[in-house]
């Protein structure tokens, strides 16, 4: 039960961080956001915009923009997603 609670808490932080990340991209780097296909939290997780966003984050393409806030959001997103994966693995072990 504790592991499930931890997973849910990390998941909420992951969603919130993702929302801030998307809003930062939309407002500060609108052209980049549009090239990705205007990803949003409401999109399917397997749609092209979400895949482009995942590539942007995981391949660290955000570093080229030299934006400390965006970098912090993207690094946090990577960390939270790794944490979710590890918690899920621990759940099944």
C-alpha cells in the first residue's frame, strides 16, 4: 500500500511538472512547441506530438535553448519518469 501511495504522489508531481513544461514551451518557445505538433496533456500519450516532446526531453534537445527554467523542468521530468519506472518495477518484484 505504501508503494502505491508513493507512486501516486510521484505521478501527481510528474503531471504538474509536465503541465508547467508544456506551458513554458508554449509561451516562451512557441515555434518549437508548434514544430512538435502543439503537444498537450490532453493528447494521447502515443500521438506524434507526445513522441516529439518525449524526444525533445529525453534526447536533451532543450539544452540548445539555454533556458535555466526549461532545463530544470525537463531534468525534473526525466527524474520523475525514471522514479515512476523504478517504483513500478519494485511493485512487481
